[in-house]
């Protein structure tokens, strides 16, 4: 054992030297060349001088010295075989198995060689030099073939080739065959040694063959050193060279007492030691080095995993089956104030305390039962995280056989998400500005009050509140002042109403109150007056200035004013408008008769909105003709409503509502598109050069898209811009004259004509005609209706015609229904007229037929 220990120490030192030489390749190659040259020097010396040893040295005979050297060789061979056998379960190169098997066979042959050496007791058959030499050379051949196999065949870590499994059996068969041959038929062995004279030719040839095999193996090992190998190639290279030198030396002895025989055996021992060094490196040191590398990689992976888990925005922990924490990341300390050393190895109950563990325990038990799930949990027991919400996922660790060995716990902070959800839920039912319930929440509350009132036969009131002149405040003081006013009014209303009552913001400056358990209309009015009084208190909307703000309120009472949510709200709204009409700053009860006209007007508005989308609007066209010749010069587009129940409605029934609600703007754009299409179709039918007149309302005239809509109309009609005429009223242009003048100049840039419609009905007609770039003036039908009989109307009509001509304008008379009216206008020099005298407003098809007929008649008259 001491000898093996020393060999291991020598192998370790050689390994350190090898690593040092690998770090310095150039010096390493030189050093190895020097060592090989040094190893070859004894061979050269013995080649030149034959040295014979005494028969007895140091009290031991030569045979005994030979046995000691062979015993040392056997020890090394045995060590190689033992190490290779013990490393068979490790992940080692295939070379270990091959060399171990070969050394085991060589050990048996060398033992037989030692016991067959002359001077030893006869082993089975008489001992002779030839018998000993044959066993020795059989051992050397086995080692040479093993080294060649290792050097020539591809080797890799992992599963060995199938034939490697047969190597031990092949070696055993080889040893058995050699033993049978040597011991059973020794007379068949060729003479190998003639003691005292020389080695036979067979002996020398065999030795040189072995030398060649070892050198070939050395050359192959040298070649393999050019690339990384899974075994210690350098040590096997040295082993092959040393054994080749040893075999060369063994060709130099003639007597068994020659020094060359001893030196050859020593080289054999050195070669085996290098093989041992390889086996140790490959089967022990290398696996342990890989194990050490794996452990280092594992530590690196653990460090990397720790770095990752510590920087993931979540709490990560592992709890074993005893509910003890085995792993926690640093976020427990950062977020909860729990240090890892306070948690690792401790039970969950110890970490979280009785109160916290009471909520955690059933979840852990559920996970340890094999369930994967997640829960939202609010921490209320840890001071560092009191009130924070976490989404916690429990994932059991399940083994290959289905057993649960612990639970992974992944917790993410969702406090902000919970706050956002609460805010979203709040905003779904509340107004963000005033924090009052919104329309949806108020309607739901009224619905619940309806159910309670129906069961208990009780009354409640809905009060609709609207701030008077709120638009003026927004436009003059800004939206910030308007928002502040609404917040102040909301706070005051909440302070005034009773505890069960509800205040809500319906939108804009509209608020609603739900008053529970009102006795009668007078009781509801009393509460409403109290609210209005609180709202009359001045509000500071800008620095140092108090503003007096009033509101108007409408009251609807269940059940007399409505038995459903929509009806009560609508009736309260109608009552609120009645309060505004009565002078504002007050409240009004809906009552039994308040809903008629207002409700009908509201229904008409709703129907008109639907009519635009359902394409129920149609255009009729009234021709404009030359007063003198009767030739059609153009037409005016007039909108009609084809009501599904009431039939064809004239503009007087719906234009006011359209203007008030702003529906006149999309309606006017639609009229332009339809009129342009009709003008294009007339030209395709052969009627060209006519003017299309379109009315522009005050609200449409103030719209920023008007000029773009007119440009699109010209493009759609595909006509000259002068064929498009826009009819404006005095109210449209005089509301904001500067802006109106700029708009009209932009329109004139497009090339369209402008006409002053209903001239003479306003208070600033002359100023309008003088200031604005008009092309035409239209005499209102109220002046034309009674001419020529009414002297006053005749004088006014005559004056308008003269004034228009003096300003270079064409004059058109509206509402001409009789021939005497046309003759009067002709006598006074009026340019055009339109009215029932020529044709009433017609649908497009009838107008096209009329104009085609007029065109043909004109062509026939010319012909």
C-alpha cells in the first residue's frame, strides 16, 4: 500500500508538472524532448559497454533481485487493473477499460514469467530461459496491442462501443492460450535465449517487433496530441516510448546476469507506471475534476439563479412537506422586511405568526395535496407590507412517482393593479370630477327605489338640476372655473340633502337628486328650495371675485309623474326646462299637463335624428326663370322629410329643431351633396348651364367645414363654380359680421355666387348689401304677395329692385303666383322670379322632365 501511495504521489506531481507544461507549450515540448533523450542514454551506454552483475549482491542472488523487480512491475500492473475495475461505473474513456484488462492479463503472465525464471522452483514444467522469455514477451505483446488499440481507435466519453465489452474476455482467452501453450507443450517453443552466448534470431526478431509496435503506438499518440482527447495521451506516449526503449535494451543481454536484463525490466516498470498514471488521471482524477467542475458549474448556476430570482419582481419561495422554508429570494427582505436567515429552515407558522398562518395554512395544505392554484391575498399582519395585495401562485413539486415533496410559492405585488381596479370600479359608477354617482348609478338607484316604492306604497321624487348660464362661465372664465363650480355645487348638495337621499351628476352641468319618502309635491318642493338656497351662496371662481350662480330644477314624483326610470327622468327634465322658461333660479313640478308640447318636441327631435341616418330626407327643386322670357335659369334646392307616418313634411315642421340641436349642419352637408349630384345628372340629360341654389343656415354658415363642403360640392357636380349659389340670411351674416365677411371672401375665392335671402325682413339690410360681396338679392315673398294691389308693398318692391341694380346685383322675387305679379316685376326691371306661377317645388325626375321640355321648346322657337 505504501508503494501504491508513493506511486500516487508521483502521479500527482507528474500531473502538476504536466499542467505546468501545458500552460507553457514551447518549454513543455523542449522539456519532454530532453527527458526522452535522457531516457535513451542508458540504452546507448549498454549498447557500448556490456556490464555483468555478480551472482550475489547485497546478500541477494540475481534471481531474487529479478523477482523483486518483477514484483514491483506486478504491483504497478495490479494497481492499474484495480483502478480500472473500480472506475468501471464512472464516466471514463474506453481506454481505461482496455488498458485495465490488458494490465490484468500482463500481471498474470508476468507472475508466471517470474515463477518460471531459472533458479526458481519449477512451475508445472521445468523452468528454462526460453520458457521465462516466452511468457515475458507474451506479456509485452499484450501491452503493445492494447496501446495500439488505444492510440488508433476513436475514443469518447459516454457509452463504450460494443466490442469493448469483449476486451476482458479476449484478454482472458489470450492469457489462457499462452499458458496452455507454454506449460502444456514447452517443447514446441522456439529457442529464444542461449544462456552465456547470445539471443536467438527469433528472440531478437520478436523484440524488434515489439519495439516497432510500441513506436507505432507512440507515433499515433503524438499525432493525437494535436487535438483535445478524452484521455491522457501524453502519459501513454511516454509509456510507449519507455517500453520501446526497454525492449531495445533487452536485445543487448547474453547472460541472465547482464545489467541490460535488469535495466530492461526497470524500463518496463517505468512504462507501466506511466500507464498507471494515465489510468489514475482518466478514471480517478479526471472524473473528480469533472465532478469539481460540475460542482463549480452548479455553484455558478445557483449564483446565476439567485441573481435572477433576486431581481425578478416577485417573491419566490420553496416550502417542504413540513412547511419549512427551504428557499426564499431577497425580495422577502426588500418588500416584507423578512431576512432569508429569519425564514430558511423555519416553519411558516413561526415566520408569519398565528394570525398570518391562519390564512396561509389551508392554502399550503391544499398545495401539498397536489393542487396548483393562485389567490389574491392582502397582507395585514406584517408591518413592512401592511395593506399590500399579492397574487400568490402555489405549485406543488411532484416527483417521478407522483409524490409531493414541497411547494413553490410565487407572489407578485398587485397593489397598484388592485387600486386601479378599485378606481375603475369607482369610475364605472361615479363621476371623476365631482366623485358623485354617475348616470348609470343614479338610474340603478331609481330602479331600486321603484321596487321599494311599489312594495311599500311610498312616494319618492326625482329632481333634475341644471346650472343657469353655465356655458357663459365656461366661455369667459375657462373650463377650470367651470369644473371648480361643479365641484362646489356637488359638495353643497350633498351637505343639504338627507342621509338616504342621493345626489348624482348626469353629465355636463346637469345633476339629479333622488329624494326618498316624500309626503307629497309640496314636501319635494320644500327640499328642492332648500337645495337651491344653498347653491345661491356666492362662489369664488377667480381671485377675490365672488360669483352668484343660480340653478333651475324640475321635479317629478313617483308614481303620479311616472312609474319607470326613463319616464321619471324625462319628466323631471321637462319640468326643469319649464323652470328655465319661467325665468330661471327656481324649481317647477312636472304636473299632469306639462308633458304635452315639450314631450312632442323631444320626440320629433329623436325622430329627426333617426331620419337622417335612415335617409328619409329628400330634395325638391323650384325653378328660377327669367322674368322677361320665361326661360329657366336655375333652381333652388329645398329639403323635405318623408315621414313614415305623417307623410311629406315641409321644412317649417322641423328646421327650427334641426337648427336648435345642431342637426342642421350634417343636414346641410347632405343637401349640398345631393344637389351637386342632381346638377350633374341634369347636365348628362342635356340640360346645362343652370344655377343650383342651396340655402345655408346660420349655424351651418358658422361651421369651419363650410368652405370644404362647398369645394366638394363643386367637384361632385363637375360644373363651373359660378353655377353654384349659396343663399344666406341676414341673421346668419350679421351675428358676427367680421367672421362672416372673411368666410364669404373665402367662398368667393372658390368662384361661387352669394345671394342675400329674404331681403327686407331684417334691420340691417342696407349695411349688409354694402359691406358683403353679394351677387344677388332675393325679395321676400311677404313683399310680393300683395303686389301690385298694395301700394306700400309695390313701392318697397320697386325700391329694392332699384337699389339692387344700383349696387350691380341681380334681383330675384320669391313667391310669384300670378301673372299680374310677373308683369309688375317685368315693368320694374326685376331679373328673375320663382314661384307657383311657373312651377311648384318638384322632385328631381319631374324637374328634369320640365327642364328638358323647356329646352326643346326654346330650341324650336329659335328654329
